């Protein structure tokens, strides 16, 4: 029996062969009814797309490049553990859309994008992580000027052509702080680099401060200590905080990793959690539920994030113009803040 072709599907569906090709790629140029009809016939005929032939016709690779930023970590991965769960959701979302996923690290050279879309290794880029955002933003603007198809996870960037998917960091910072206030805490410390160099941390800090002000509590600048998103930085920041000898009964850490380091420092100084100091984090990484005590945190929806990153990038590749999206956080209550 001869192998089914796209022309067989076109004949059965009473559409053109080009419409069949678009429908099998989930192109928005084909209406849903026709797309579902074509895909059903393809399944019935056990039709398999010849990706090499298809790519030659469309000049597309049907591949997305996921570029991770190398972060300092306690292991050899150099990947922030928050992004590991994002990696899984992006992989699943690509598979559902019929795209291959190429995973690599971002490069520091000025033409780091050239190895991917420009050299036809990928149709577009997903960017996770950035280091110092003040320096990194220039690279994003350059990518946009060169008409590279890319989308990033993170805070909104100046410029209409740079599309991001991120969480509502302000809402999350407000949410976790208000919960701890409702548990009777009044003197809050904040750990994290809340500046233009780390815009997500800055938005979390702004939400944190607004929750304090809305509840008639003071924002105490001497209880704010810079920290990067690694455990050691959270540990060192908390040691500095304790050395200042200023009263505090709660710590909001800008990430779970900072919070985990803070908890270790408190325990080494014989400060009980949560009896003397409540601790909350941000992200809900896998280990957050296994700390002692378990960590209250603002959960970022990595499953939805992966789907939105892939969907929006494919829309860009297909000539559409998606908009920057903010995903709300969910409060995850555990034992580190008392209830």
C-alpha cells in the first residue's frame, strides 16, 4: 500500500495542498474548523509530515531555540532551579505544537543570536535569565532591531517590539507580605537587589512596601539588604542583618534560594523560625516544601509560563504581534511563617 501524501488529504478535505500544510503546522491562517478536519483526515490516513521537505518549502526549521543564562549555583548545572521546571513545561509545549527544542546557553558575544535564527538552526528564540539587566537590555534592543523572532521570560522591557511573559511580581510581593502581616508580624526585613539591575526583585520590593504602608507599618531602610538569587548570598545578607542589631520579626526574601540561605543563618544564630522570625520566599521551587520548616512562598505558574512563551513565539514567527503578559502568583502557605 502506497504512503499517504498531503495531496491525498487535500482531496479528501476538499482544500488546497497549501491549506493542508498550514493546517498541519497549526497556522492561524487556517480557520479552526478546517484545521481540525485536515488533522483528523491526516490521522485517519496515518500521514507523517516529511519535515525535511516541508522545511525546504517554507524556509522554516520547525525548531525553537531555548537559550539559558548561566547563573551561579551550588552544583555544576549553572541553571537556576526555578528555570529547570520552566524547561520541562517549554519542552512539553513545543512537542504539542510540533516543534523541536534546541537548548543551549546564551553567549556573551555581540552576535550570539547568529548561531540560531540567522543561521537557520531555529525559527525563533526563548530567553531565560539575564544577569545584570542594565547591561542585558541593550542586547534585547539589538535583537529587536535585527528583526530576530524572540520572546523572553521576565519584566517588561522598553520598546514595543520586545515581548515578554512574566509573573506579576508586584502582586506577589504584596500578597506574601500581607499574609505575614495578618499573622501579627510588624517589623519586616527585605533581602534582594531591588534595583534596575534586577527589575523582578524591584517589583517584588515595591509590592512588599505597599503592603506595609497599606497596613500602617513602616518601611525601614536599614532592614533592607542586597542579595543575589543564590543560597550563599541569602545567608550572608542575613548575617549582615543580624549584625545591625535592629529589631525584626519577619523576612521577605526576593527568591526561595535567598530565603533558604536566610533560614540557615537564622538557625545558626539560634533564632527560631517562625516563633521569633517568620520567613517567606518567592518562586516555589521544588525544594521549598522540604526545608525545615517548610517555606511559605509566592508560586509562579511555570506550566502556564511555558505554554505562553511557546504560543507567543510561534505567533511572532507567523507574523502576528502578541503582547507582554503578566501571570498572577499563588500564595503557598507552609510552616515558615507560622500558618
